[in-house]
C-alpha cells in the first residue's frame, strides 16, 4: 500500500486477499475460519473453503453439506464470523456476516462448477458428526440434494496490519464502508 493513512486502500487490500482466496487454492484466504453459534448457544469454529467473493455486493460464498452442524446453527442464528490470517502481508481480516442458506435449483450453477472429485463432500452418510463404529464406517456419495451455498453478506470488517507499525481499521456496510481507524 502506498499511503498507510488511506482507509480505502487498506479496505481494498483486504478485498484483494479475499478475491485471491477464491482464485488461488494456495492462498491463505482460501481457507478461513468460520464461526457460528450452535443451537445450544456454544461458539463453534471450523475451516471452510472460500468459493466466491464479490466486493461490490460485499458477499462471500461458502459451499456445504445441508446436513452439517453449521447449517443447523445458521438456521437458528443466521450470523457468522470469518477470520483470515495472511502471513505474507501480516494481515488479519475479521468479518461479520448475515448468512442466507441457499439450496435447490437456485444453486444449480454453483453445483455444475464443483469438480466431480469434490462432489463427494456433499452427501456423507451417516450425517457429518454422527458417532460411528470405526474410523471408516461412513460413505461419501455425491448427493446433489445435500449441496448448499452459504451466501454471507458482510456487515462489518475489522482489518489489522501487524507490521513494524501496526494499523487497524473498522468498516461497516451501514456507512457504505467509509471506515475508521482504531487503536491496534
């Protein structure tokens, strides 16, 4: 970044990494931590694969099996948080999002883009998280009916650069991402 005081350049740097996470499977932004709250009120975190990012709309996309615990959590509380660490940029990106669970014919275009070898991630039996008798007592058929897209509309971004001089800023959708510097 050329001007360290430029809030919009700081925001654009974060979006650069999010967009790169979708385009490059080796990018650290490809596999963010994804946090939800279980129906019992417990915080839950797991790694997800970032499958889409649209800066103009402020949306990230994640694919999942409809039978997972994260979907049950999102049905009760349709909010999530992402945490992304980009080591080569010394950048931490924290995002809060409202989440819409999309299934059926409305996600056919995304399903067609899922490679055949990856489709087995949707349809595990028994349901993911179910106790099993031994380590391989499950099957992974590709089941289109179990495929879901999580459309995550970002409401807040907290970006921290941990270089020689730390910088931190907060951005919210409600003020059109104007941004404000925060003490790091």
